[in-house]
C-alpha cells in the first residue's frame, strides 16, 4: 500500500482514533501521525504505548502542519475542537471527522474552518463497546462500511485521497447525504442502542434477574443487550442529543410496532407473531449474507476483541 498523507493529526485518542492509527500503520498510509487528547490519562497511555509518532500539547499545536486532520472526539465536542483548530490549519489541508451523527456535526464544525481547507465529514460503521486509546485494533474497519458526506463541489482530489485512506484501512466507502445518514443511523444503530439501554435498565429494575443469572444463562438474547448497553455513556448521550428528530421518529414507529406485538400476544394471534418473526429472520439472514456479521454462536466477536 502506498502512503496517502504525509502528516496526519488525530484529535481524541479513543477507540476509533487508535483503530485508525493501527490501521494506517498496518498499511503504511501515513508518514507521521500526531495525536492529542483532552484527557491527561489518555495522553499518558498513548505516550507509553507509542501510539502516535508525536504527541501534541494542544489540538491547535497538533494540526499546525497536518495534511489531514481527523476529529475523533464525541459528537458534542466537535464544535469546540473545530473552533480551537480553525485558525491553525494549513491551507490546502483536509479536515474529516468520525462522528456518529452528521447534520449537527457539520453545522457545528463547518463555520469554524477557513475557506482554503476542505471539510469532508465521515462515519465508519464499525465499533465496539470499549473506549480509550487501548481499545483500538487495526482490523476494526476490515470489511465494514465507511460513509463519507462530501459537500457539494467538494475538491475531487481531496475526496479521492480520503477515500483511498479508508479503503487502505480496510473499509468500503460509500457517499451519503447528511440528513439521510442520520435517519439510516437512527434505524440501524441509535434506536437499537436506546432499546438495549432500556432493556438492561428494566432487568436491573426488576431485581428478579440476578447478575449471576445473567452471566450463567447469557446464551439468551439478553447478553447482546448488555454488551450494547455497556457502550460509552458520553458518546451515546451526545448521539441522542444530536440526532433528536430522527431518533424520536424511529422510536415512535418502534412503539407502534411494540403495541401491535403486545396485542398479538394478548389476543393469542399466533399467525401475526409467526409472520412478523419470519420477516425479521430474513433481515438477519441478509446481514450475514452481506458479510456484516457472522452466524457463529458468539457472533464472532471474541475474535475481534483486542488483547485476546
Ligand atoms: P472514545 O473511545 O471515548 O474516544 C474519544 C476520546 O476523545 C476520549 O479519549 C476523550 O477523552 C477524548 N476527548 C473528549 N473531548 C475532547 C476534546 N474536546 N479534545 C480532545 N479530546 C477529547 O470514543 P470513540 O468510540 O472513539 O468515539 C469517537 C467518535 O467516533 C465519536 O464521535 C463517536 O460518535 C464516533 N464513533 C464511535 C463508534 C463506536 O462504536 N464507538 C463508531 C463510529 C463512530 P475522555 O474520555 O477523557 O472524554
């Protein structure tokens, strides 16, 4: 693989950033990588592990001579970081982000960037429930999608390079429009996370399902809910606050469906339940056939965890 960028700056050294750094290294996509994180303990971990070639003392310092700046902070912090780095960006640089919500990030970031800088928002559709600089691994993006949301009239050369970076990190790139992105993600990711948080909260509330029973009988569906509900609280708080409309729309639809299923159970409408579950099973089959998950009993996740 050939180098795509000479100097890359990564702001926010968590799961996604550290995975990007490992994946860039694996394929030799970046000359030097400079990192910065607001958290002192994360800066120290990154330093101890030699995660980046250089650690900066501030976001502004990190981006000074960078060809590519990747914003990998929680969605709610994107605007503040953009305001800090805006005046220090090199003319001709590309700025991207990896935020799970796009419209509000674009509105928060774009006004702070000078006109001689290209902003191409992005969102890798890959993650785990772990966070921080030691959670990352080079294979996270392999065979997964990365959505890019270039604005109208985006510099084709800058877009081509960012596409090459993500492809080199193992992902398949697709372009999407921001509002559509937010709706798609509300369906496939944001609402399911909220439902998992609720389900685990309900079980905890009942106090009739003990922790030991959860561990002992975790082959049942609840285990996957607990995994999702262990996701980073800051990241997910920001996702819901910033993708309010789409998430509320999907949750409204979800509630209607839940009521329909509730009624079918109460009235003993087995045909309705059978037809419903047959439809949903076909969706699962489609996901496996598209290579976006495996039908192994542990969903293949054990293999993808770092340090195992
Ligand atoms: P993470 O592991 O928690 O990493 C975020 C890092 O940014 C943390 O080290 C955090 O420090 C730091 N940070 C927070 N505010 C900052 C600021 N103002 N300046 C510099 N550093 C700051 O989170 P992640 O999972 O990598 O998520 C990062 C971004 O990727 C988010 O926007 C998220 O929506 C997106 N994303 C996540 C996933 C996923 O599944 N995790 C998937 C796709 C996209 P503290 O921990 O001390 O706050």
